[in-house]
């Protein structure tokens, strides 16, 4: 089980594309998130064996 609210890592790749006249013709943004494992009893949102955020 992973925590949907605590991110472990965040990575962003950005690319801008230009034509031969040095004018921007497009761009790309790719974002990737990795969530932290659920801490269960150690988390303040954990109550009676369940995550209260769900």
C-alpha cells in the first residue's frame, strides 16, 4: 500500500523544440511522481486499521 499524499520523489523533464528560424514550434513537459510507502500505525491519518484519507 502506498500513501497518495506523501511523495517520495518528483522528477520533471522539459524540452523546447525550435525550427530552422529559431522559432519555438513545440514543447514537452513530462512529470513523474513516486509515492511513499504507507506508514500505517505511525501515520496520523491511520485509524482503526484504515487510512482516513481514503
